[in-house]
C-alpha cells in the first residue's frame, strides 16, 4: 500500500515487522516544514520524530523487531516518563 503523502512530504522508508503479536508497518517520511523533519508512524498508531535521518532507522527497525529486552525497556521507559 502506498502511503498518502502531503505535498511537502517525501517518502523515506518502510519497515515491515511485528510487535505485540500482530504485524506492524512503519512508514518514515521527511517534511522540511516540520520542526523535526523526519517522522515515522506505525500502523499501531505510534509515531516518533527526529531532527536528522540518523534517529529514524534504528528506532523504526527496533519498533518493528522488538526483542524481549526491548519490550521490557520500553515498558520501563513509559513508566519512567509518566512518573515525572
Ligand atoms: Zn507499532
């Protein structure tokens, strides 16, 4: 499926994987009109934005290919963030 892009958006990459027992697809785009041009969004609704392309690949990859340790760490990070 081709992602819907705004006029200012450029397709950067798509990552196929799974998490939480379901398939997940992350689409990364670049839009220079955004404060952080690089953004990826997952079919699960998660999204992250980055000032450079460097942050996109490892995080999108890890999001679609989580290890048990990653799940534990993201759970811990969520708790830590909401606690502040
Ligand atoms: Zn996801």
